[in-house]
C-alpha cells in the first residue's frame, strides 16, 4: 500500500500540466491536490465504524421519524403563518410554548 501511494503520488507530482514557471501558490495547490487525489485513489474513504444505536430499517422507528419530521414541518409553518399574519418577526417559542404548540398540532392532525 505504501509503495502504491508513493508511486501514485510521484506520478501526479511529475505531471507536466503545471505551468513552466509556477508561483509558490500554484505549486502548493498542485501538491495539496496531488496528495488528496493519490490518497483517495489508493486508500479510499473510511467507512462507518460505529453501528447506529437503532435499526434504521425498523418499521416502527421509521414511522416515528416520519411523524417527528411532519410535526417539525407543522411547527415551522405555524411560526411562518404567525409571522405573516402578525406583520413581522415572531420570537421563537419557549420550550414549554413549543411543546404546547406541538401537542396541539398533534391532536389536530394525528
């Protein structure tokens, strides 16, 4: 792997696409790009190491996530509606007020 990376990097650094008299910034950009591309090609990207603490394919969890997202949208639209009808910005609700609004929206729509 080390030899593959070194040869890949060497070939990228010898690439004649760099101008005949490059500036220091151009040389630095070429070096950064060459290292990044050689690393990506030889090593790839790290995959997820830690498993999620819940099963993303669980139907019950997916239904709860859909409800949560829809409630978030309803809360956003409720605040937008208040802003438009009151003619100006509305301060964000306190946590207790937001909870009351969410519970009211849940009772109304679910």
